[in-house]
């Protein structure tokens, strides 16, 4: 998904549980981004495919 949080754009997976909402990176070196109760969080789009050479 394409998300907007605190003035920055991200392409991440979205995880929603009873306890939290967060953005998860496919690259493990990046920590999850907690978005629960963040008023700036917006979903801007959904990624439906990728291009490769």
C-alpha cells in the first residue's frame, strides 16, 4: 500500500490487529511504523503489481 505519515510517503504492507495498526517494510532493516492514533496517517493507494527489467 502507499501510505502518508507525518509528511512522508511510504510503500509498505499494512498490518491491523486488535491491539495496533502499523506499516511493515519488506526490508527487515527498517522497523515497523506504528500508525494507530496518528492523525496524519492516510492510505493513498494500493500497489497492484511491480515492474522489473
